[in-house]
C-alpha cells in the first residue's frame, strides 16, 4: 500500500524530541547577529542577550507556576539532577544525612545518590508496585528525622507512568523534608504547578520538549531557602549557583519551547491519547500475549512500552528497521541485560528482553501510527513462526 509517510518513522520521542521549527526561528538571530555575551553589562550586545535570557527564564517559570528568579539555567536535566542532589546534600549533610529515592529513577539520579552514599550519606531506595508507581505508605515509613531530601521522578522515561507528585509533596511538606522531582519527561506534557504540588526542586530538559539539546533548568523554591554547594566553580553566574557563560540561543530555544507547550499542551495531549489508544489497541489485538508495561491510566500517552513474549527482542528490534524505536532508555543503551526499570516492576527476564519502547509526539501522524501497527504485528508474527 502506498503512503506519503517517510521511512523510517521516528518513534523515539523519549530519547529526544525534534526541534520545533518555531523554536529554531527564535534561536537563529542569537546564532548569527545577536551574538553578545549575556554577562557583558557595558554595551548593547550584552544587554540584548541578557534581556533574551531573562525572557526565556520567564517562559520556563510560567510553565511550572514558578517565579523567574527561582529558575537556574543549566546544561540539561543531568546537570540539574546532580546539582539538586549533590549540591543540597553536601551543604546540609552535617545536619541531615539521609536521602530517599526510587529504584526506577533515571541513571543520573541513582548515580548522584550513590555518589553521596559513598561520601557518607544514608540512602533508602524505594521499590515500585508492578504498575510502576510507588507506595505512599512506604514513602512515609522511609522518612526519618535524618531525612534531607526525597527525589521521585515525575514521569518515568522507560514506561511513562506518572507518579502522584501532589501526594508526595504533601507528605514531604508535612515531614519537613525537601522534595525534588526529575521532570524531564513531564514538563510540557502534563500540567505541573510547583506551588500546588509542594515541589522544592524540579529538573527540566530542553530537548525533551521540542527545544535544543544542551540546555535545561533547575527550579529552586525561594520560600524553602534552599542552600547548595555549587558543583561548578567559576565566575559565579546564576546567583553563584551555576558558573559558566550562558548561551542566549539555547536559552531562547528552551524558553520558546516552554511558551509553545504552555499554549498547546492540552490539545496535544488529547491527540496523543487518541493515537496511543489506536496504537496500543491495534498492537495488543494483533499480537496475542503482548503486554503494556506500566499503569494503564496514570501515564503519558506518548510513551508506550510493550513486551512481546515468544520472540527474541534483539531480533525484533533489528526487524523493525522501518521504525526508529528502542529497547529501553537511550542513556542505558550500552548496558547489557534487561532494563532495571522493568526488573523493578517484576517483569520476567525473557519478557523484559523482548520489550520495545515506542515514542510518539508532536509530529507523529495518524498514517504513521497505522503503518507502525501493521509493521509490528507482521514482524512479530514472522519471528514467532520462524522460532
């Protein structure tokens, strides 16, 4: 059947999103004629760059219900997570020496927590239920008088489940501990309000919401009077918390991406939910025994993790050349063995090895969804027949 789609179809939106053309348009002047250093305060070139950075900071803040002065610009969510966990822990560890996180967190959170454990902090790593969500009673039990920080990802990058942020925030506020969330996969996709959810720290990534790579942010609640040991030494930019010359072009890209998301997020989520229902319905009906990983309701529609029993996952991935998909998180693609996220859910190893993550997003078309369904159903059937 002839279609107007272009192969391969991009279905790896959790690894990165395409740069929105509107974002690129706003960035271009700052890659060409408006090249001033935003920290040069004595001439027009610096002033116009500084103004652009501050407008961008305002767009980021508005999307999450924060104030512009609460947004620290970083190189991405990995730096933001390191800064939130290591910076906070190193400043307060003489007073409180316990961290709480979750087994399914992104590697940069788990590794940051592990680094602080090697420096003498106590760590509790909470399990998750088979649906990927934490047990709030287990969280309450884990918090002690020594607990400094609870770090729980907003939306999981492998299975797309949405943790109950408002409930977690309420528990942390009641127990007087800081609450950090890695929201790289959530910002611009679900409504977030740092005040209503009692979030003290939030990590943001530009290239997960149709902005450029190499830029992100860390929200820090002013009312919480957070203190950090900076993880970078230098000229004291970003209030002394994150040294280094900012890129006006990247900042404008992040700000524009947040502005676009603020205006289109609700409609986009509805469209993706329709495409999610069509894709999962078609694949699960066409492939007997196929399993959707993660909670079926508390999830973003753009992240679809499906296990295919009875096939070799590596062979299936190789057969899906018409689809740009992955077997798990891009950050862990070089690690052999089944996904640690799926292991935490209790997924049997052979099924975990036969799991594919499909990502759909802003530029996914209905025709691409139909082509992807047919491709997956056909290739799984061929592999099962050959086995």
